[in-house]
C-alpha cells in the first residue's frame, strides 16, 4: 500500500494544483497555520472548488455530537505524533510526513481508550481536537469502530472512517467490509496496526481529502531549557539574511540572553520564536573560545502550527524554483557555531552559510522561521516612554466587536524600542480589561498585559505587519481604549490611554497610523540642538518616508 499511496499522492497533486506537491519536495517546507477568524471557509465550498468536484455540496444528516470534552481518566496530553497524512488547502491537496504533531490519549474511567485528533491536518480548518473512542481487545490491542463523529462545520457533520483506495487507485472510499481500525497501546505509545487510512468524510461517506495512516503517538519527554533564577538578562539585536536573492541585505529581531555571572561557560537565549518567546536554547562556550548551540533543543508546544517546536541548525544553500525565484534550502547540522568578533565588542557571529532554524518537529524540516548567518550584538537597554497607540477602527459585529490598532515601536522621542519588552492594555470603559479563558478559549490563563506580538490559537488576538486585531465579546461598552507599556531599563513606562468613543468615534487624524523613524531638533541657524527653551524646529521623519516639521517656542 505504501507504493500505491505515493502514486495517488502524485496523481492528486497533479490533478488539483501543480504547486501543491512542490513544498513537500523541498527541504525547507513550511507547516500550515490554523486559519484566521476572517478567513474561515465552509469545508464543502472549498472541496467543491477543486477540479472535478464542482457538484460537491454539503451533506446534512442527523449526527451524533463529536466528543470535544476531555474524557474522564488518565490523560496523556501533547503527545508527539508521527504519521503520513493527506490535507486539503485552498485549491490543492497535499501530502505530508507528520513529525512532531500534537495528539493525546486518555485511559478512560469507563474502561475505554480515547484518541485525540488522529486526522492531523484537520486543524487548519479549525475543526477542533475531538476524541475518538476505542474499546479494548486482546492484549494491548484497542479497536476504533467507524464511522465516528469528528466535527460539525457550519452545520454539516463530518466523520472519521476507515478508508481504502478505490478500484483505480485514484482516491479513497469508505471500507464497507471492514469498518474497524486497530491500534496497539503499550508503554505509553500508541501505534496503528491496520494498513488503512483514518479519513475524514461527510455523512454520505465521501472523502474530504484529509486523513492519516501509519499513526504513532509517543509521550514527549523533552523539556524547555530554563536559565537559573539568578542569571543576568541582556538584550541582543540579532541581524540575519532574510532573502536568498540578496545575500548582502539584512534585517533584525530582538532576543534576550541570560548569563550566570558565576558560570560564564553557559548562556541561554530566548525570544527566537515569536509564538513561544519564553522557549530558550542553551549555548556552551567551547575550549576554542567559540559558542556552540546544539541542535534539536525543545522550545515548546505551538498550537497555531499544531506542533512541538524545536531549534535546529543547518547550512544554507541558494536554490532556484521552476519560475527562477531564489530560495534557501538547508543541510542539517548538529550545532550552530558562533564566533566572538575581533572587530566589534559585544558581538558574536555565525558565518554564512550557518543558520538558526525554528522548526515544527525535531527531524523533518518544516520551518517556521529561519535566521541565516545570525549576528548578535549587545543592545542598549534603557527606560523609554512609549509613543501613544493609534486606533485604526472599531467594527461592531453580531457576536463580537473587532478593535484594530497600531502599537508604535518607538518612544515619544523616536527612540527605537525592544519589542520583546513592549506590551499593551485594552481599556474597557475606564478600566484595563482582563481577558479570561472562559471567554477566550485560546488562552491558558488570564491576561491583562498583552505582549506586543501575541497571537492566540483562536486568533482573538493577532498582530501582523505592525497592525493588531483584538476581538471583544463584552459588548456593553461606551468607549474602548489602548495603552502601550514599555519595560526597558528595569523600569515600566506607559503611554497615555487612547480611546475610541462609541458615540463620537475616533479622531480623523488617527485613521492612518504612522511610525516615527527619527526626531531631530534644530535652532534657527539650522544647527542640531538639544535645547529645551527658545524657538526650535523639530523635524520628525516617519518610516513611510514622510516628514513633519513643527516649530516650538518654549520658555
């Protein structure tokens, strides 16, 4: 069946979209994110859009409810999943060797075994994490009877079926003769025994292009590294090469290093993964005076990518796609090696082609972020008053309200902020609002101070390209406000609270947010000055290239 499945994978990808299989064939393939609220699609609509499926329509039928609550019993959560999977994207069908996906098992109080989310790619359609029931058979064998309710999407029920290839090996169909799927549950490991697809289908049994075989769940004993409590925190600017087409250009992000003054042989680096800022990796000073960061260090669970996340290391190489565009590919290495600079104090560099990779799983390359030739330079950490937020819009929706705003990444004087120390509060009427898991299911705990780049798995919070969206479920408000918080230099500074008033709306000058790049002050002779009295001219330059000139007369 393995060879046949490769044939069908190739056929499906060619049938639906020539590019569908391409990302899976290169080493720097990327995992798929779960969708944003505004981009959710009806599963049937997307399936019908695939070539040859124009007549496909929703199949409504009476259905049992999927088991969404964790069954009572002994829980094994966030297990490490390996499988071979099919998934449906926007306009394509793809195959993927799952490595490091998320799953769970419960040894039920009722004597049954429950398996969580065995159809690994269903998460990109926000179909939840249902539990499928298995009964115990002989020895360590457990049996899953199918069909079982898996999800209800826009009122249409979907089920997990045992599936097999159809007569011409062009697709999967429900196995009407054998409807059971056997697994072995032994030594905290779940292994699929039957050579079949656990596939997603509608009420009539039509396959919806998602399913897994060779399923294996294991308990993940990897732990996130933690710096000692007495370690000193230092801010670093990490520059790296972002584009394969232009190796002489760099961009940067901010990271933090933790060093114990009593043990300078070891350091810890965090904020290398946006979704897991507290996930740290351990670095060691070698006998040659270099700094080595071993690969396959665990960073934690990322529910947006439905994956265990690891730091990997590799050597970059520039390759070209069929259209001629250049991209990075990688050969994995056992460690990232950085060398202290002889020219710049407080700078360490990993020379090209060395690369720091943030990856879904510890083995196969499914890259979340890539930092080619990273160079870390010690950054100045000082207290700065952050610039005021800018509210772009407030949309009042049927079940919630959508607040859109920009948190400037500069201070009131144009100073650059370390975004890892930047937070915001949302004000509900006159009080800072506390977001709680009972209303915000993507949160694990209550939050008042929200990190600048925070996004949750339900995307009630989302930041992209400098703009932040927050959804509000408490609609009894007269005004909503936003306040920036900056915790640099060991001190907390806050902006003023900028409000949107339901009755009057926001000031028109706030409709388009601008980010300050620099602020310079001149006297009447055109000379730069730091004077705070007399007549001065302030020149404010924004990142969009526009310039604002203001005159100030201060006593």
